[in-house]
C-alpha cells in the first residue's frame, strides 16, 4: 500500500463549492462507488462531510486510468486533481456537490478493503444486529455520521451556554459508593480492599450537592451514568447526561435557565424559535388529561372522567368499580367508528398490557349507537356520555373501569396508539412543556413502605411539609420534568438542604438514623457545615439528540451502543475473565439459579 508522504489534504469533499472551480485540490476518503465507462472511470469519493465525484480519463493519463480500474468499494484513497464544473447535462441535483467533479492527476491507494458484510449507504436496511457487529462500518453511513456530528454540536452548545451563564464544568468520580437511588448499580470489585466494591454512578447527584456545599454555586458536567435496568428503544445501560446544579434558587430559577438552553439548541440546530416560557402542567393535570407524566401534546384525544355519569348504571363493571373506590375514564377516538371489531379487540389488548381488565366501547352511528354495553345504560346516561365526550357521528368512545392509576395509565398508552393509528400526530411539530408538582412519595406494595418518587433528596413543597407525618400521599415535591413530544428529556428538583427535614424524609421512607448514616453519612455530615438552598436538573443528551435527529432508536445517536440485553455485539462484552483475575479480586463465580 502507498502512503500520503508529500500530500496534504486540502479540504473535505462537501466543503468545496463552485467558487473553488479551477483550483487544485487533494481529497482523501473511501470509495463509495466506481463506474467504468470505458475511456472514463467515475469514482464517488466519500468522507465525513459528504461525497465528490472523481474522474479518471484514459486519454489524459492512461496509467492513472489503469490504476483507477483496481479500485473497489471501501478502498481508502488519496486523490490530487483539478476541481472542475460539470457540463450542464451532467449536473446531479440530488447531491450537494453535484455541479462539481475532480479531474484526477494523481491517485494513491492507501488501504484496500474486503467486500463489506452490508452495503455502506444512507438509511441502510441491513439487519441491525449485523450492523452493530460491524459498528465501525455502520458508522461510515452518512445518516449516522450526521447524527454524531449533531450530538457534538449539542454538547458544544451546552458547554458554551452554561459557561456564558456562570456555570463551571467540574468532573465527579466514576468509582464511588453504592447508594440506593432507584435502579440497580453496576458494581466494580476492589483488589486492594478484598470483598468491597465500588459502584458506577447512576448520576452525580450526591457529588453535585456536595459541590453546592463547597460554594461553587453553579456546576455543570457532560457525564456518563450507569444503571443496570431493563432496556428499550430509548434507554441504554450507560448513558450521557448534561448535568447541572445551582445554589440560592427555587423552581422558577432552574426552569428559566434551562428554557434558555433548549431555546438556543433549537435555534442553532433546527433554526426553530421556540417561544418561552414553555407551558406547564402539574403532574395531576397531566395524568388526568393525558394519562401520562410525559404527555405528547401534539394532538388532542384527552381523557375524560365519566364516573359521575355512570356511578349508578346498570352496567355492573362501571358501578361496582366506582363503589369499590375505582374510576371510569374514557377517550373519544374521533372518527374511529369505522374500526373493525378485530381492530377494537386489538385496542382492548393494548390496555390489558398495562393492567386494565378490559375495554368497553360505544360507536356513534347516524341513527343511534352500536355497543355491547348500551342495553345496560339509560338514555340519560348515554346522553351524558355523549355530551361529556363531545361525541359525533362516526366516533368511537372507549372506556376503562379500574383503579385510578391503572385506568389513567392504560388509557394514556391507548391514546398514543390511537394518535398514531388516526394519523393525528404532526411529526414536524415540536411541543415542549414542563410537568411540575410530582408526588414526593409513592407506596411500594412489594416492600410495604413509602419510597421517594424521584430520590430521597427532593424537597417537598413548603405548604405540604406538615403532611409528611400524617398523610404522605398528599405531599407534593418541588420536582419538575421537561418533556418533548412525549419523551422526558430532562428532570430535576429543588433539594432538601435542611438536615432536620432530610432526616424526617429518611424516616418516612423507612431509613433509620443508622441506615441513613451508613448509606449517605458523608452528605449528612456535610450538611452540618452550612448547606445553601440548591436545586438542579439533568438532561438526557442521548434522548435529546435522538429527537432532534428524528429517529426513534437511541442507538442511532450513540457511537458504540449496547443492545437490549446490555451486550455489545462488536466486542462481545460482557465476557468471561481469567480465573487469575478473579482470584486476585477474591471473587468466586457460581452458576445462576433458575
């Protein structure tokens, strides 16, 4: 193979314009395609910026033409030549450099390539598992390269924006102490302390609070976090946060600074001006109207409470559920009256997936209604339902009767299915909103105790502190999530900075003073020495970029992602290690039980 000695790349392929015509250029990259037309060989050269056509003419240089004949897909080459304008009939309007071509004067083959296991092309339809196995080839595809370049730009905007607003980027440890923060920890054994383990951080939560105690006032960090949890299309075991914390602030201060950040991202990345302030929904309102704490508000189909209308109906599923403390919620699938019975049954399976026992339905027809439950409902009840749900001819009314949490959650997911099925979602629209006033606590049936809905350092709303001892379910948190098109892209809270209140919180969630000291003693000790009021937020960088890139797969915006079982198909991680390594760590492995 040849080398590049004496040659220096002058520009990237797609950086050249018609204004550069006539200049001598040196380009380097990969062969996308070679077309042999006899006296002329056309090579499409690709680098991270895009592509450029290179022409080898046998009449101008027979030896160079002969050498170009050797080129194959994915060969790495260097080309020196003159940038020329294409003739009008040869212009390719589908490529940014379609008016240009390089008339080659020199060719060096820097590296040859075997035939790739899949074609390197835009939006490849090759099997994802195969592409992830050869991720270094997959990353040559233009759409993935654009995604990672976009990710770089978002990260740079974050650093520039928060720096301009007085934030300091400070690194926090990756090897730390295992503390219960919700998900399972990834553990790292210590060789020097046999039997003891570090944990990889689920977030820098405790350290950024300590930085506030340290007086740094405004902190940010683009940082890796690790959670051993079940995966899905928008989740990875290791993920990246844009993490920040501020002192001497309340909810509105944190929201205001982060609205400015999102506004700047959209302006610089998509040339979209998002009006601020963003709309806000309380957690209760979001759940009541959309059945979700991360509602997609690009379309309607809001949920309705019809319990008061059917409380005494002859349909026992409704009346008995309400009598037992449950609720009946409904949604009007506008225009869904044309759905077949098979399609309605499929909708019923959707709500069952989320715990509902079933789905009742009514179709509004020209001359009345069609429904298996109609005979159990009075004319007054039917009229009330039609009025509450604004029912018109051709509508499909859907009902879930269950515990409130199940009814709202199942209909919330059904709403998303209907929005897609009825083509109600504008894919070019961006709706950003805040969800606020989350419950501070939720009851864990398995552990039979209250647990923190976010984390145990979240501050209760001032007016609700009195209910911590008497009615924990009533206590709202100074917590807030930012939601984009139905995805949570960030979340945070004002923290507890008062040692007495923090201890009360630990008591409510079942931590004794000894438990709290063992798990969080270093934080509690720090609070004895003057902790400022503080709060913060963390954006999921991966998820934010995923939405900006208009993909629904988070792996499309991560260079080397894991698959659903948290393995890396390229490196075969996780893998077994030598027994010698385990012996040095004092670790013995056992076969997992069934």
